C-alpha cells in the first residue's frame, strides 16, 4: 500500500507528523503533540496546510470531527483550517499513568468523501508534586536492632510521567537511619528505610525523620512524610514473610468479598512479641478503595469494582508487625484478568438517508466505527449486516467499515430499507450490538405508464352533441411524484382523409375521450385510434392503447320511396284492366331506409284511396293488389296514398301517391288524366312558395334602389366639393368595383326565376302563356334615373307545358 510521510514544526513546541494512507479513498493520519493545561482556543496544528489542501476546501467540503470521547478537547476551526484546544486538557485525568497519552479522532470531508485519522499526543507538564499516602507515620523500634535492619518501605505517587515523574527520595536527618531507593517490577520507585547505626533508647527515646520525595521536573516538586520513631526495649526477632513477593490474579467484576490472596508471616519470638499483624504500607488511594486486608488473618479481599479496562495490574505494599515493634515488608502483585464484559459500540460516522435507485454498484452509503474496549479475543469484532438486501460492508481503516451498494436498487419493489448493523466480538460468551438505520430510495423515471386495458371499446349513439364524454382511459405509473403523473395524448392519424383530432379529443389530465363533432351512423360505423399515456419524467416515458368507438344507429332517417318515382311533371299512372281478377298485382311500392336493424324494418299501409274497397297494400312487401273484381262502375281515375313506416322508436314514415287508371285502353286513360287535378294540399304548398319568391324579389329590388340613390347623393356631394375647390378632378373608382356598361359601379347580377307547372293556371297565382324577360339597367351617370328595356320572346310549346318567367337585375 503506497504511503508518504511529512513533518511540520508548530509553535508551542508542538510537532506534527503526517502519515498518509490510500485506502479506496484518500486517507491521512496526522500526528500532533500539545502540552496539557493549554488554554481553550490554543493553537494545535494547521491541518489544512499539513494535508496540502486549501482552507476553503475544508469549509466547502463540510469538514468536521467525528464525535468521539476525545472530540470535546480538540476543535476544528474550518474558517482558518486549524485545530485548536476545545477544552482544558488534564493528562493525568485523561490517561493516568499511561504514556504516551494520545487523543484519537477522525476528521471527515465530503464531496468527495475523505476520511483522515488525527492523533494528538498530550505532553506532560510538571503540574503535580509527589504525594505520600500518609503525611505522618509512627514507628516503634527496639534499641537492640542491628544496623542494616529494614524499618519500612515507603513510596510516593506522582501522576506525572516521564521526566516529571517521581525521581528519588531523600532522608533527613541521617544520624541513625538511611534509605535505599529501589524500583518495583513495574518500574515504580520506593524508599526502603533501614537502621544505619545502633540506637540507644536512654539517649534518644524518640526520633523524627523527614522523608522527601522529589520529581525530575522543572521546576522540581516534592512531597514529604514525617516518620516518628519510638525506641523500645529489645525485641530481637522481626516477622518474616513466607514469600519475598506475593503474586495473585483476579477476574474483573468479581463480587465484593472475593479472596485474592492470603499473606503469611512468622515471628520467632514468643508471647506478645510473636503475634503478627498485617497492614498496608504503600498504595495509592484508589487501590485502598478496591482491596481490604484483614490485619489478623492476612486475607486480601476485593472491596470495590475491579475493571480491567482501567487498570491491568496492581502492586500493593504490605507490612507485617509484631507487638514488640519489629516489622517487615513485602509486595503483593495482583494481575487483573479480562472478561468479556463490554459489548461492541457502533458509531455512525457518516450516513446518507436517501439514495437514488439508479446508483451504481459500489456507491458509498454510510461509514461506521466499531469499537470494543475489551482485550484479546474479546476485543476483536466482526461486523455484518442483514442478508437479502443489495448492500454490503467493507473494512476500510481499523475499526471502520463502509456500507456500499452491491446490487440493483428498485424503488418500485423496495422504496426503503431497514439496514441492521450487527457487531459481534470473539469473547466467550460473545457479546453483540445491533444498530438499525433507515435508508430511503428516491425515484428515477424508469417505468412507463401502463394502461388498465390494452384495448378499449365503447359505444355512442349517432347524432350526439359535440363535447360529449364517451368514456375514459386510465393508465398507472409505478414511479412516484412528477414521474408518475400521466398525461393523455391523441396520436394523430388519418380517418376518412381527415385528422382523427377533428372527430375526437382526449382530456390530458383525466383521459376522458370527448367527441368533437356529431357522428352519423350512415357515414361512420366505427372509429379506431390510438391514445398515448406519457409521464412527467425527464426524459418522459410513454405507452399506447388501442381504442375502438362503435357508432350506434338512431332512427333519424325516414324511409325513401324508390318506386313509383315521384316527379313534379305529369303524373304516372298504373293501368288496371277492368277484367282484372281478385288479388291482381297492380304495382309494388319499393322503399328503403338507410338506418340499420329494426330502424330499417319497413311496413306499408294504405292511408287514403278513392275506393278503399278495391285495393289493398301488402304490409311487408308493399304490393298493391285488388281486393275484389273490377267492375264497370269503378272510376277510371283511382288515387292511392300509401304510407311507408319504419320500426324505429319513434317511427318515421314517408308517403307516396300512386295513380291507378282502371281502363282497357290508353286513349281512355289519356283523356281522363288531362284534367286530373292535384289535391288542395298540393296547390296550397305551391301557392306559398310562389308568394315567398315574389316577396324576396321585391325586397331585393327596393334594397338596390336605396343603395343606388345613396351612392348617387354621395357622389353629387363630392362633385360639389370639388367644383368649389381649385384642385384638379381625378376620377376615382373603388377597388372592388368595376365600370360596367360605361358608367356603372356595381358588378353584381341578380337573376330570379319563377317556374310553374302544367296546372299552375288553376292556382291562385295566374301566369300568361308567353314568357318574357325583363332587363333593368341602372345608370347613375344618365339624366334618367332608370331606363327600362323590355324584350319579349315567345315560347312555343305545348299548351300545358311548364312555363318560365325570368327576371334579371343588373346593378
């Protein structure tokens, strides 16, 4: 693995060492050192400079110190890119006798994500003086004690370490006593007081000794112990321990009262001088709270809570005294055995609570820190996550794990995940910790709308009103938000040569299909078209569905008579010989109905007849047959009115008039039908239309006169204005008019024709036999207002042939 190191010198005698590791992403380990007891806000190190990045990058990248137990002491100033002291640091409170004392934390940056390990070593200053467990001590010593006899062992404790730790001891006065400075197996120094010259109780019954402990700091600090020595008469045997050093082990968290070790010492003296008691003679105050020593039995038992994570080994000085004043000392070394009493701790260092569903494999979701303060196998942790999810964890740095994607994310199947981190140590029994985080999958537009049906079919009655809603199509999009909003569009196709949009429309929001025009079943039987559903994503996705609309027939067309043909000219008659028998087929009325189904079922009925007893009409086939034998008394002219009716609701009908001639020869029929008259209803209708035509012609004639007079007056006024002015006269013609017949300005020609039939002479309006054509020419430039030119033309035809009267107006 490639690495590089760099070194920076920092004020306040702070030295920084940077070790850069590349593990998937850029990772640096930076080391700084700072003296304890520095003021809050004191400079620790220029992290931006040491990392070789701009201070602005720290701020824009959201740099922060991951919250740990050490993060309260060091603070990151992102504006300046430096580390400063956050809270006053007491090395002794933080680390005790552990050296070196370091604050370990991580600094994380995003965009891109970078993780840097920072170690700040807290340097010791000489802020603590050595302290004895007791300030004064009283000893009794027999005067017969020989020089070199060990009196006691005394030790002082100094929370400082290194050069500032306990350095040595001095004794004053040294007339009869002196000391040896010894070191215990763990390197702790203590003073052994011994008799250097013989005592004489009669000369000095009491002695005061001052034992001073000094450290090696600058300035030097010290602590003193006052030793009061009482000289007694002879007790010439001192207690002797069975072992020079007692060793024992105890598991952490054992209950109170648990026996650790039993101390044993013997005294060769008899009586009171041979009775031995046991006492602590050198130990720190916290050890005195953890252990208890029975002075009579020498049993050393547990009094407090022993925690391996705080201290792994204890050294206790024990003194055995007889009643004659002699004593001896020994050391008890207690090793604490670790048990798996701490579960792993999971800390979420960095976490994104949402991730897009199209994220590639390997996308970082979270960084976690897992720690177990136990030792050995109990401190080894294995981290895992729940199975059957598209995520995995990877180990990046020591105690750090990265959660990354390792599969395809689909929001439509799993919109969110509950990811359970499980940390299990290797202790016996194993302890574990779970931490659950919720991850939301955000949507991308990866699903097209899906219609509820691939094919829709609906019916609508013809002659519908435009804008009628036929039915609605519906599509669903499994995406969310704007990506799931479906709009409906009509795909533009051609139908009967016209765009489909001229027939139908679709509501973009609701999918309702509405008619644009009224449909006619006789022209359009059904409509086929496509509707597109399009979502609101970017880019949008779409799908199509086929729609068929069937036009249903209404009874909106009356029957149409094909035979006999009804004309406005001479009547057509069917001949029936007088010799015709019963059921003689006279003729057949043929009719059709363009509607369909039962609306096109036709029935025939005889509505009126000259002689109803002579003829009948077939209900289904329209055949006109005789009911009885024709006689000489039957009239030659027979008029039958047949009604043809369909089966619709409501029904529609048509009427046809059939003229029947009962005769044996054609001349007889011709003479009779020359004076054949129309019925009064036909004459009345013809008279109405003739009067209406005459009224329209009169109205247009009067309108033309008014317009011509108005134009004439306007031009006269214009000529008067030009006459009284000195301007030249320039003829002007409006652009939409042209000069007709020399001076006219109106280009329109109005023609009106009135037609009459053979028997028009018998109506209320009479016309002459000769036709005439009258031409009226309006010439506003002439002195006469109107000139009438009449030209007549004789029309040679049969006496009863249709005549025409024509009127032509030129304006």
